[in-house]
C-alpha cells in the first residue's frame, strides 16, 4: 500500500480486515514494525477518535508520532495555483508539504469541506496537493468526500459480528441499510459516501441506502446499492442499520428542516431481523437516534468506535510493508 485515501488503495479488503482483527487480538504483536519511523498527523479540523486512535495504533507499531493542530497552532495554508498571496494565507502547500515530508515517514491529514462550492470540495485539492508535494505516503484522516479509516472500522465491526453470530445469518448475505438521519446543521457527505463505497466494493452484502427524496448521494459512491426513499420499507429484514446524517448533494450543503420523523427508534426496528445498530459518532442523541436505540444491546456504536484503533494499525502496517 502506497497511500490510503479510499477503498481503491486496499487491494484486498478481507485481508486488511483480518489484519486489523489480528491486531485486536494481539495489539503488540508487531511492536517493532515501525521502530525508527515517524508518523506526522496534520489536523486542519478538530478530531477526537481519529486523532487518538491513530496515535495509539502508531505507537503499538513502535512509531514515533507528531501531531499538529494546524487550524489552531499553525497558519492558514494556500492551495490555489498561481495565486497572488496578499490575503490571509501565509504559506503555500507546495512550500510546506515537501518540508513536512522530510520530517516524517508517513503523513496523515484531516480536512473538511466548506459545503459552499461542491466542485471545489469534490475535487479534493487539499489532500491531492499533499500527495503531490510531500514525497511520503499520505493517509486520509477524513477529507471533503471520504473517511476511509472510519469505513474500514465499520467493516471490521460488521465482519466480527458476522463471525461471532454465524448461525444467525445462515450462510446468506446480510442486509445492510444506510439510513439518513435528521440533524440541526449541515453535515458533509464523506462518511456516507465512504461507507457506501466500501460496502459496494466488499460485495458480500445486500446493501440498501434510504433517505428522503432529493437527498441522494453522488452516484460514484452508491452505484450497486438499492436506493429507497421509504425508510420503513428499507428497514424490512435488515441485519445492520447504519445511521448517519448528510446534507444535500444536489442542493449542496442544504439541511432537511422537516424530517424529524426519520430519527431511528425501537418501534421502527420491529421490521428488522433484530438489526445491529451503527453510527460513526459523534451522535446527536434523540435527534439522529433515540436513547433507547443507542443504549440497547443491539448497539455496536462503542465497539465500532474502539475498532478505529485496529483499522489505523492495519493501514499503517500495510504502508510500512508496502502491501495491502
């Protein structure tokens, strides 16, 4: 593996998942793999699980970790080509990235979309310019359109649940439903895009995406999934329900102001096959999901968050090995 910005960088998804589960069973089995290597984590936006899980994963491989919250501790970078830098940007990425690449062996980057200009956000200029200029492998810690470490952790969670409850699934493909949820502000499409991309590439599930009419994701990420605007119909027979808000792709960044009836409740889950519930966190309780669902035995949310460590550790090892 030379970089990790999408599912396309994982040549064998199941192999990557099993590597992560091996680390979960024995976190320090490769404690010297990264000895003498340095991971740099550059955060252009805030983080909780992504920052801590990536640091823990790297340290368990013996790597040294340097973290910079650039939004708070650094200055504003410029990413445009040929610009006259007489505004609020202080340094161009083509000057900063090559220096950072001399300081570290792997560079991990987190950035968010502004949700103002769809073409600009979906072009992913920020991470692509770091890839272009840094000269070292780059890992996405979330970008404007994708969150691959979260999606890998999601698939790890689904895989270990399937392995632990094999009889329940009776040698059939599980039904996985990605269900849109209400929110009070505009949320990027990156987690939903990424989850869709990974489940479609995995090809081991019946995959349904449900959302209000007009809240479709980009077809580049959903091709292969069944799209259903009737949430209750989509939930019928579901084994896993992944709940996530996203703002409109078509009317870019717009939030749905009249969709409180899309919050997932225990009553709605009655038509499922005792579905397991997933959410990437942070979650707006009793807006996206009810307390009764989040705190129920069906919830995989805490397990899912814990698996972020093993996802990051598997990716880092694969980059250190140059394999995936």
